[in-house]
C-alpha cells in the first residue's frame, strides 16, 4: 500500500485560486487541489428563454463539460448535485426573469478516469481482492470523476459566482477524504486510515472516497461550517463516515481562510477604505476665493485704523 512521503494524512495539497481569467464571461475562477484543476465561468444575470423564465426568481443553469469527448450520465449527475448545493445559497429572487449560467470544465487530467482496465467482458474483469472475513472488495475501475475533482468543481463554481458579483447567502467549500487500508496491514487485518485530499493513486487504491460540502456565513453555517452535502463511493461504516466528516470540516475552514486571503489580494481589500475626497466645483472655488479676499481686506482696514 502506498504511503505518503510529502505530507501527513491530514494535510492538504498546495491550493491555487485565480479569478477573472476569461474576458468574455461575467465571472470566472479556477480552483486547484495539487494537480487537479477545474475552471468555472458565469454568464448573467442575462435574458432567459421564455420556456425557462421564472417570474419570482432567476433560472440557474449548470453545464459540466468534459476535458474531451461528449458528456454522459455522470456529468448530468454532477450538474444535478451542483444545482442542489448552490440553489439554496444563491439569492435567485433578486434576479427575477433572468438567467444565471454556470459552466465548468476540468482543465487537468481526470482524477481516476480509465486508470484501471475496463471491459464489458466478464472474463476480462479485474479480479476481486479478498479482505478478511471472506469479504470480497472489487478493485475500483475508475470510470468516473475522482473525489478531488468533484470537490474542485464545487469550489470553482462558488468562486466564479463571487467573481461575477452574484449575491449569495454564504460560501460553499468542499473537501475530499479517502479511506485506505493502513500501510503494512495484512489481508486479514481491518486497520484503515483516513487521508485528506487524496491523490489520484490513493483514490484508485482506496476502499471508499467522500466529498463533503460545507456552507459558511451568517445563518447558514457561521464560522464553523454546516455540512450540506455528502457524496460517498465505496464501502465504509457509520463511524468512519463521521470521522471523515470531522477531518473534512477542519480542512474546509483552512480552505475558506485561503480563499479569503486570495480574494482580498485580488480586490485589494486590506482594511477600511480611505475617506472620500470631494473636489469643489468651479463656482464654489470662486466663492471661496472671494470670501478669502474679503477677509484679507477687513484685516488690512483694521491694521490701518490701529496705525492711525
């Protein structure tokens, strides 16, 4: 079993955030976990087609595009998941009869797609790995997006909305956690460990992967964050799920702090704004000069009277 040498099990990979990358979009952002990067763009509020028009709120349209080829059911499922997470946070009622279009695309290699041999022939299927007590655990085929890629999608989508100026109730932050057998454990041993922000190799070898989404903000999670979404794949116990959630919640707070610093750097928010400088109009300037000349004349008259 592969062990980490560059970071601990509770450490994140290097994070990267860039906003305003696309000139023809109202807002854009690229979020990166290590070597997994997702680019998101927002267009709108804009005119909406009559059939999609909503009288009391805006229509949120989400499109997830593959790096190459055509999308399928996994991408449609990803769009539905993002819609369920973002709709409660975005203040759509402020933009009635409008369209807010969100597009996402993975700009790095997919996390686990086709990392294992895949075939529809049962005779060519990967063998099953027996893990103690006669439990057969099939090896992952890697036919969908990995956990880190899913978490990067959520973060990029949220930050693109922020860059576009779309008003929201709070911030949405996602983090991935994987459960792997402990290094050196035998086949009859049930020892397992949690690994935060798993790499591609760790996701392939994991027993289960989990993506946790937390909302932060006044009334929607505060500073601690509230878990609003969980996407789990694999075999795990209830205690393992709660342990993974606790690890992800502390990591989400770290990611949120990084996002705040990045946004402040982009927009130059380092403190209170300087006081406004009001320039006098031309007429006001002439009146001030006349008043100053009149006051100087009065002072001269007083001096003359005193000298006399």
